[in-house]
C-alpha cells in the first residue's frame, strides 16, 4: 500500500509541476485556460475559480491544461442552428446550445443567421443583431464553457509567448529535479573523498531478519557484519590507501578475489578483516551469490539481457562460448573482453540440468553512457557525508546534467538498435521501480522522483508530434517560413502520432505485466 501511494504521489507531483509550467506561462500571456486537470478520465473532484476549472480525474496518469485556440475550430455555433440567448446589461452573457433545454424555457430563442465570436482586432462580438460579451459562456447540458475571443486564444500570441508556454512544462520538470537533488544533498550531505573513514556499511533489513534461513545466510556471508561505521581503512591487500578513490580503485582491481584482506583502524587499534564483495556483471545482469561466493552461482537481475535470454537466479555457470569455467577469474576474463556486446553463449547448470542460453549483452559504450561499469564490485561500504553549502548548491546541477547524459545515451542506444523497445518501462514497470526505491529509503525515493521528472521533461521535448517538442518544431517552421502550418494539417499529424504513442504505451505496459509473471 505504501508503494502504491508513493507511486501515485510521485506521478502526481511530476505531472502537476509539468502542467503548472504550461498554465502559469499561458496565464501570463493572457491565454484563456478552460481547465487545469490532474489525471485523466472521469472527474472525481472539481472547483471553478475565476475562468478556470481545476479538476482531479480518476486515472492518475497524465494531466492537461485546456487552452483556448488549440483546436482547429473551437467555436460551437453554425449558421442555421437553433439556440437560446440570455442577456446581461443588454448583451448576450450565455449562449444555450440546446434550445430544448427546459431550464431555459424563458430565454430568447433565435436561429443563427450570422455571428462572430472571435472579434479579431478588437471587433465587437455578435450573434445576428445581438452584441455578445467577450466573457460570455456556452451553456451545455452538463457544463458551461467560456467563449474565447481571438485575443484570448493561444494562436493569437507572439512566437515567444507560445514558445514559453510550451517549453515551460519540461523546464519545470528540470527545475523540480534540481530542487530535489539540492534537498538530497542538504539532508545527507556530500561524500568526503579526502578520507578513508567508512560512513556506510551493509545493513540486514527487517524483511531478511524475518526469514530465519535467509538471515543466517547473511550472517554467515563474508560481506555483512565485517565493517563498522567509523572504521578507517588503512590498507587493502597490502596497498596503503589515503583517500576514498584509493579504496574504490583497489577493490575494483581485486574484483575476482573472493577473499580480500582489509586493515582498518577501529577504536585506536588496527584490525585485519576479510571481505568477499559481490560481483556485478552489468553487461548481462548477473550478480555473484552470497550463498556460494566462490562458485559461479548467480543472482539474475530482472529485465537485463541474461534474464531476457531465460536465465534465472540459482543458475550456475559452467562454460562461456564453449570454454569451461570454474572460477570467477576465468569467467570474468571472457566477459571483460566482450566490450562490443557480441552475443555470448552461456552453459549453465540449473538444479542438475544443463542448459545453454544465447545472451546479447550491453556493450561498454552504452553502459558508460549510463555511468555504469561492465563489471563492478560492491563491498557494501561508502564514505562519510558532510554538509557543504557550495557543494550542495552545485550538486543539483551536477546531478541534472549527469542524468541528462544518461537519458540521452539511452535514447541514442534505443534509436540505434543497441537496446530494444522491450526494455522500456511503462506505468507498471515504473510502479515496480518505485516500490524498490521506497524500500531503499526516503533519499532513494527522492532521487528516483528527480530522475523520473527529468525523464518526463526530456521525453516531452523530443521532436515528435503530440509532444511538446513536436509543437516547438511547428513553431520553428513558423519562425522560418513566416507563416504557421495549416491548423488542420498540424492537428491531424498530432492526432495520428498520439494514436501511435498510445499503441506503444499499450505494448510497453503489456511487456511490464509479462515481466511480473514468474517463469521457470
């Protein structure tokens, strides 16, 4: 339940901020905003303030700002139509579109012979011989909608006003991420690289403690209960360390070593400890097992290449590309040289049965764009953190641009075919990842919200019709050609691409659901 609430809250925040950007700039430009909606589908709650209806809708995915002038023709009248008119100070204040509506039986009934509800160049608005107020309303069976004179419509505004109205949505997502990253740095501080003091050690969760067998395995492993917060690392495998980068460098060099000797200073005394770090093979999504750290027993990460190929946690590697392997040193020697991501054949033992899988791993270039190493080692320890104002301020921008780089690298790999559309995550996948972030703690959740907000901003800026970026492309054409694209053509292109995006959305969601179904 907590994960579900966190998912809804997270989506609500990033979408609200995005739409708020559009809304604020639209209002500043004088554009009539009929509705500011959070969510999609039926309205659960709404309140009219001023000329805008603020609503909360049933499906907590998406949102919108309904601006006047975005449609090809947002007028609801046509010549020959029977309507009723309600007057205020001798001018039409309400236009009842259903002349048979019993609520307005005393209103003036007319047949529309001529009308102008745009009033370009401040011309008076009229229906037949009757003057219409510039803030008059259409009245329908279940709602009313303010008419939009030309000067209140999106299309009447300057290029820069329209650009800012569209761009401000993604921009607010980037601003939200900066604020969240700033808050993270303010809460936890920044890592102190000039010391070797340990500030984080592996922690056994309450969930693991509740499982007696699993808890005992963690206690017996040579990773948990080895280090203590406050230990100062002096030497690793006989090599002296002076700063935290030395710690990470030497551990990385010892990636295949299943018994690493670490000398620490604890309470004024030197102690010699032995640790067996986890090995992460991110190119395929394989992790060494705590149960048998020396053998090639595996944990398999969901949605990574090995998992997609059919490998599962508990598999044990016996051979790679036909070469028998029995140690991590041998296995890593074959895997580490495959920097181009060529298909690898892994023969594994699963509960006594021998199987072979063709794994199409990520290449080194893609992983480096994600700021991930092909092969990494994790001893579960981290440096101490301290709060620094200047560092905290710059951390938000550093993380923003780092996330930019990661996302653009992913998009480039997607369009180049390096990674498959099948690996994209929809709402179900995002909900699953949100649950993992919640389980990892408040800081991890805030970081996940920031990353998702940046994702939303960047995806919306892609030059694809139906997205903000596509609308900016049409504005760019208008700026160069000195004339706008035909409104009907533009809306048709947006509509077609919207249908294609919905189809992609359904496909990705289907894959998300399939990933949740256990497979043997």
